[in-house]
C-alpha cells in the first residue's frame, strides 16, 4: 500500500510534531510501534484537553493501523480531528505522517481512533462543556 499520494489533512498544522530518535528504535532502525502510538496519544490528548477545557484521560484506542514503518530521523507529524463528542467522552481520529530524508516527501504511516474522557477535580468523569459560540471557535 502506497500512501505518498494522500494529501496532508485539511486541518493544516499538526497537533504534535517530533523527530524519531535512535533510542526509540530497534536494532534494524525501525521505530517501535509503541513510541508512535504514544506520540499519537499525546496529539489526541492535546485536542481533547482543548475541547474539554480541562483534564482528560485516554480510555480506548481502536482501529489502529500501521501502514509503513517509521525510521530514525523521520520528522513525525500527528494530525488530530474530533469525530465524536459524547456526554463525557471525546473521540479523536489521528493520522500520522512522516517527512523522510529531509527531501520534503510526506508519507502517511499510521492512523487510529482514540477516545478520551473529561475528568473533573475529583478524578471522576465530568460532562464535556458545550461549544462556545463566536469568533475563533471551531
């Protein structure tokens, strides 16, 4: 499966960008899937926190698909988009792309769906606030 023909998500800026480092790789130079998954969780958590206007906890990761490997030195970008909001939960679709060899080639390497629950000061689920109306809200 080639993914180089896919366009970068319309959301524009990534929720998270990082460089894959040697400490995150196996002896063959492939980045561990768990490292990629953790980067995706951080990206989704940023979006969920912003929408929930506070603390969130990851409660599920579903539909994870690894299309291609990530290599040492790849610039990893995670694009996150909210796809569903429940009473206390926020579901986020995350696409992960790499820029390889400093040549600007962008390749989609993985995608997944993460669900977060808004957490109150008592560390129990709380309602996700309604969207604010007005300029600058999305």
